[in-house]
C-alpha cells in the first residue's frame, strides 16, 4: 500500500486498501492519467498506450486523460491551470522534470508519504508541483498543487485547480445539491455525457446553492455500483467542472473558482491550492459516506476537540429573538437544564444596539441595558445548572447603524463611485485589512477571555459584493475573494489557539458554510434555518451523503413551523433531530408539562446512544425520496447500533415496514429492542429477513436499539 513507482515506465501508483490510482509520464513528458478503480497488482500490466490525434480538430491533448491540463497548445477542453507572463505570453508548456517522496513524519502511519511531481515550463521560470497522499485504511487520496515563480518578472495565475480527475468511461451521472435559504441540500443527479456542468460559488463563501463536491456514477445505489467522489476543502468561491468528453471519457476539475480571481506571483512566490480528497467505492454511496465520515473524525476535525462528544444544546433564538435580557435568558436556562440540555446558547441580540437586524453588528460589546452587570451573572447561572455557555457572533459584518461603522466607514469593502448594496441591512467588513482583522480579534478575544464561553456560533448572513479592497496592491485586488476566506479562517484559528477547547459552529443564514474547507476550524454545522422535521428528513439525507453526522446540528423547534406552517408531533421532531447532533430551539416557556416530559425522555435516550450516532457508520436504509417510510441506522464496530424509522403519512392498512439492518456480523446474536419488545436475533436474520415495525398515524416514528450481548462464562 502507499505509493509505488515503476521507474522503467515512469509510472506512479497510489494504493490504498481497496483502491488504486495510476498515472504516468508520456512520450511528450506530459502527465497522463492511466487508471482509477479497484486494485491491480502487477504494475507491468499497464500498457504503454499512445494517444493519437483523431483529426486536426481533435488533438491528442484533448483525447488524453491528463493529470493537470493547462492552458497551452492544442487544448480546447476546460483547463486546470491558466496564467499570464509579464511579456504577454499566456501559453504554458509544462514538462515533467522529476519526482520526490516527502516524509512528513505523519502523526498516523496509515497516511503515506507525499508524492511530489515536478513540472517545469520549457522556457519560463515557472514550476508546478502536483502533490498526492494516500489515506490507506480509508481508501481516500489527497491531492493539491502549487505554482512557483522562480523568475524576476511577475506571473499572474488566472486559474489554478486543486486536481483533475479522469474516469475512463462515459454516459455517467453527477450528483450534487442545489439549495437556497431554508431549503439547503436539495439533491439532484444529472447526465454528464456530451456536456460540461459547473458547480460554483461566486459569493465569497460556499453558499446555499451547489456544494463543493462531486459524486459520479453510472448506476450506483446505496450498496452497489461504482462511485467516484471528491470533496474540496475550500471555504470560498469554488468551481467543480464535470465534462463528458466526446472521446469516451469523463473528467472533473475541482478548485478555486476562476470567477473574478487572480493570484499574482512575484519573484520566488509560491501559491498552494486547497486540498481535494477523492475516492472510489465499488459498493455504492454508503461506503463513500463512511469513508468521508471517518476522514473527518480521524483526520480533519480540529485536533483538540476531536474526541469531544457533542453536547445537547439549547439555543434561545426562536424563543426570544433580539429581545434578550438577563432575566428571560436565566428563565429559559432553568427550563433547558430541567429537560437535560448541557449547553445554553444565547443567539443574536446581546451586544451593541442590537434590537433588530437593523443595527449593532460590529459593536461586540455587551448591551448594558439588557445585561447591566455584563454576561457574568447569566453565565454563572448557566454553569450552576451544569450547562456550558455559548454565544452567537457574526464577525465579518457591520450594520451602517453601528459605532464601528460611524467611526470607520473605510472598514468595509467598496468600490469608488459605487454605493454599496445592503443585504439584511448589513455590509461586509474588509477583513483582509490589518486593522479590521486586529479589531475583530481584539473584541472576540476579549469576549472569550472575560467570559466563560465554551461555544461560539459564528454566523454570516450575507455574501460579498462590491469587493473593492484598496488596501491591496493595485495588481492584486482580484485576489480579494480568496484572501477573505483565508482571513476568516485565520481569525477562527487565532481565536482557537488562545481559547483551546472552545467549540465553534459554522452557520451562514443556516447551511451557507457547510464545506470541508471549514471542517478543520469548526466543530459543528448549522445545516439549515429550516427546522421543519419533514423538510429536514430530505435536507439531512442529502447532507449525510458527503458531510459528517457529528457536525449535523439539528434543533427541535415549535409548531406550526415558522417556515412551512406544518404541525408535526414533538416525538417525531425529536427523533429527526436525534439523527444528528441534538439541539432544542423551541420556546420552552410555551411547552406544556407533557412536552417537557417528551423532551426529557428523548434527551436522555439521545445521551445513551449519541456515541453511536456521532461516531458510527451511517446507513441510509430507506430514503424519504422513495417511500412514505424512511429509516437510517448507525452502527459502531459492528456490535452496537440504533435505527430511526419514520412514517410521513399513513395509508390505511399500510402500517408495516420491514427494516433490514446493515453493517452487522452475520454470526453474532444481537439483543434488539423495538416496539416495546426485547428479542435475541442473529445478525444474519436482522440483515436478510429484517424486523417488521408497525407505525401508525401521520408523522409517527420509532427507535430500534441493538447490540451484541457480552457472553458471561
Ligand atoms: C441567522 C441564523 C439563525 C440566527 C439568526 C440571528 O439567520 O441562521 O440561526 O442565528 O441569524 O440573527
């Protein structure tokens, strides 16, 4: 496993437990892709196929599957790299010039050395390096690249992608999501043959629409079929291009969007792209999700909080909105503690003149009318109730009606002779500016130092527009989208360094910041403002294909639901939220004694099983897109698990659903608790015959627990 090089054929092979990725240097010293799929042992079997042009219109370069297709020569397909030299030349001619294996003294021996392939331009002093690493046990490959200017004259990158993936097949389909505020993660699948499809964000953050990943297959299902997938670890403007080539292969190029982007390289400057994680599953989507989930749990999530089990939180936003004060928060805290919440989060409204969304953003100082003695009395109260305290912030933004803006109008992005557009009454701070960054760091650091805050919900309620950044060198101003996301992540990272152990939640008007780019800096995602339990079944299913369950914060809120006006029983709402990291966001002042009992009971069940949910493998047993019933299960080490079964709407005499569990050991006996029964059943029975559950009434739901009982001899 790891990396094998067949020097005689200039062939490079990346190998994990089940998967292999092969490329070679061809006769023109170009890097040609050879293979991606199940493992093949003998590297000598890969034949030296020479790709010829088909006609003067169909060049050999367009027919070749390449590892990094750049703008240059007879290439008409989408390129992964494009730039311009100071003398006006825009054409590149990169040639292979050697490789090295870099030993990172990795923390984990299951990550291979890094293979670095070096390409040099025939004439200009430009060096491009392609990097590859293998997560052997996970069957995941990591790719990125760098561009370095070794000459005295500047080089301007106009596009640089993290990686290019080729699939030696056509007539394929790509899956992604297309969402909007309150309706994130709307799944779709489209044919790619003969076309080029882009998933992109031009907003300065990844946004609610497409998501920075791809899933490509022909006829895959949950447990069958070949699936190629990739996730881009980037928090800003991204672009994923899927191209169905007319020559019988399919390609994907993934990286930073080239929309309004450049990166200037002065002498000796190097630019490194974000990381792209790719994989291949021969057994459908389920395995893909397991591998990505483990990638987060074992490698990508912030190291110092990685092993923390996510607490049950209560957030007071929907109960009190901007109308927060010490007294009403203390009252809610008491109620939250009484049902078993472990973390109390005060949302918007606690700072500056923040009485609505019209004012106050930027003034990160506790409002003295609402909290005359600061936050301390509330935090002490929350702590005395055995809960941690969390707080909402939206640091990148400012309301024109704020002290910050009145004093520093020049802190926002803006162009000359253009009036800035407002969205939710706010403007975007130019955090690439040193003084703005320092102001925000100072205020937030002070907030976290002076108060016992253990959780920060970091919001972003509008996207970037009129991105004039005159602090940047004139020829570098189109780097701003990239620099914004870099400054945002640096700010979080600097705060984390000063306040280790504090959890950060990535929110952007709901799920506008769900991406692998923020995973190394955050502990939770706010997946959607839409908390309607039925809508959530769909949102959460699509989310779970790619993103980790341990990051899927899901609140139980009140009915009729604010967004859909739908009324759904509380038990069902709880069960839907318990399939992720549980939160409660309803107005507890209005909950009846019976509601509080349902809450208490489910929170205590959740605490028993959350380790399995947050750390186990997720199985999508029945999709809500396919049936009135839906079901998911979570299994840890094949020995313990839990399943949630939902019925959206009842049809007469159709209350029975058969649930076939997955991921168990055929020969083991499991204790199974469901429908008020307790049974001893074999793993083979549970997986092949399954159990029958009876769900009655619209929005009914049920939990099944199962585990191998230790034999006492
Ligand atoms: C956004 C978030 C909400 C809430 C409000 C507060 O809309 O998504 O959860 O925090 O801001 O203004």
